[in-house]
C-alpha cells in the first residue's frame, strides 16, 4: 500500500536542446503568427524518483498537463511573471493523482536555439513580404497615400520580431509536484520557494536537492483531521486534512471563481448544479 507521502514525484519540463524547436501540432496555432507567438513541443526533462510502484509515472499525461500550451518564447520586452496551475490525472480504475505546476521563464543559453529562432523569423518575414506586397499597379496609389495596410502591418510584424544581436531570448520552463492529495496552497508555496532559491543571487541554506528529497521522502501525509507543518526553503509550510466526517478537501480559493466568472454566472452555475443540469466549462 502507499506509504502516505506528501508528494510522489518532482518533475521538470521544458525545452530539450537536443531535439530543438518542434512545432506543437496540438496547440492549434497557425504559421501565420510570428515565431515568438507560436508554441513548440515541451518535454519531461527530469523526474525524481524514476518510478514509484503505487503511482506509475505517466510521462505523456504529465508532460501535456504541466505545459498544456507547450513551450512559449519571449524577449526582454515581454512580461515574464511565473504562473501556477493545478491538474488531475484520472486513471482507468477511477483513482486520481494531483499535479501542481509552476511555469516561469529562463534565458536561452543555447546558441543553436537562438539561431533557429532567428532563422524562423527570417523565413516568416520573407513569406510575409511575398504574400502582402501590393501588386505593381497599386504601389503608386500606396505611395501617394503615404501608407498601405500591408506596409504598416509589415512594420508591426518586424517590431514584434527577434534579433539575435539585440534581444535576449527566454523560454518557459516548469517545475511540478505530483501528489496523492490536493494540497494546492502547500504545493504552491513549495514550488515558489524552490523557484525563488534558483533565481536568488544568494544560495539557499542547503542544496536544492536536500529540499526536494525532504518533500518526497520525509514529509508524510497528515492524518485525517490533523494539520501538518514542515520546513520549506525559506519558511514553514502548513497544510490541513479534513476528518472523515467533514467536507472533502478543497484547498482552492473560492474568491477566484467569482473574479473569473462574476457573481451572476456563479449563481447560475450553482442553480444548474442544484437542478442537476449538465455543465460544460470551456476555457482557453
């Protein structure tokens, strides 16, 4: 039987520099977008441990759910705030495992990847000029008018481009915890403190591996009806497990539901749930 650990896996997903830039066909993006706005395939770069017998690692599911939109590239001109989300993997027998993912951006150090992105932009701009250059008969009217839609859009496309000699290229990367229970707030704090330790100019008190080992092997699941306090990289982390006669664990802020949907929509959803209507949530 499972030993009751707080987390089963620590996973890293991101850019595989050996395979390079592969278009993410599942994202539905089209090639008319600039290369920085396209999505590319992400890979599971590392996981620890390799496998646990009570929770076999599903590499395809974890890789897709950790970074559902694939790899994203940005430059120094774009916002690069970390983003957190959670997900659930439901197996054929109905059992569930929970994932918690923190996605952030780090500088691309591979010259091959930077050169590949530059090449994609050269190809994109060349194709764009071919398809949007006005016919010879229209060029005089465009010059007399002072501007053309094609010209203005072309300038905009080039403004949002990447120049290897001028810009710093960043790519998304993800660290993830796979856990048997949905302790969202605690897992979020763990990942945020690990990310802070990686990006901080001062090294953490202990090697990062020791914190990951601790969360995987030394922190147990709290018993039903009890709370648990353990040490993170920079401060204590607390989680609480409801008892058997309480409502099931729901560690998500209800405030966010109202912020995303609005009061009227939440009331309508609640009414539909009470009336046992089928509800479909569609989201990007």
